[in-house]
């Protein structure tokens, strides 16, 4: 799981997190949660909006949660997908972007990532 306070993300952990996004359905589920904002969605709402339901959704949510990209919480008898783990996604994207154009003679144009 990625932690927001990690100064560096090692290549093995980054690869594992990127692998969690290696499914069109999982990427779609994550995008639905990003669109929903920090309040998240119930599993039922997430299934309706993403078009992924039942055991398939449960499987994808387990992978995304294990990768630290999604959080879940229990509210009464419902499981709430609390939403995308924005800090963790930022760390993962920064893993790629922090050294953008470091070996290039031209500075990066139009890429503000800091």
C-alpha cells in the first residue's frame, strides 16, 4: 500500500500499484470514484455508475483497496467506497512526473507538476 508520507516510492511498489490499474474495468471503477469526490459511493451506487456489479466489482475493489488506491468504510450495514485515495494517486503519478525531462536539453513545456 502506498503511504502519503513515503519520501520515495520504490519501483516494486510503483509497479504493483500501476498493475492494479491494468484492467479497463478497474480503471473505470476508479474513475467513477474520482468523479464522485471525497464522499464516495455505496457499493450499489458504484456498481450502477460503473456498470460493474456483484463478485466482479468485489474482486476489483479488493485489488484497488490492496493497492492503496481506494478506501472503504462501513456505515451501518452498508459498505461505502469512501473514494479514491487522492494522496496515494498523487504519489504514484509523481513517481513518473518528478523527473520529467531530467535528461532532456529542453525544459518541459506545459507540464506543471509541482
